[in-house]
C-alpha cells in the first residue's frame, strides 16, 4: 500500500511540473525574454485590437487577446523575438508555425 501511495505521489508531482499549454518553446534564459509590455506593444503595433492576458507557458509567452481580424484567441509567441508560433480558438488550431 505504501508503494502505491508513493508512486501516485510521484506521478502527481511530475505531472504538475509540466507545462499546461499546447506549444513549447526552446529553453532560453528568462533575462533574454521580451517584457510583457514590449510584446504587448509589438502586438498592438501589428494590428492586434487587444491583449487581455499574458503568462509564461512551456517556455513561450502565452497571450490571450483579439487579433486584427477580431478573433478572440490564445496565442503562443517566441519569448525573445515575439514571433507568432501558434494561434488557437476554443481548442481549434488556426495557425501553427512549421518547423
């Protein structure tokens, strides 16, 4: 019984340590990342109507906002360059950068 409990605990802890997102970026030192303010500015300058929320996820910036076309989306962006890597809406992939 103790072994089952220990294995369950290990699985729960390791699952919680993984990124929750649908895209992962290469590991880059956090000091090299664009700031939230800079990426927001970049997106607004490129036509995004709104940036509602932003958080690090999977080594990327995960952004919730409204695109120039008026679509409310979840997007993943390169943390250093701000390049758009993935856009999704309600679980449907709208754009994914090819490797």
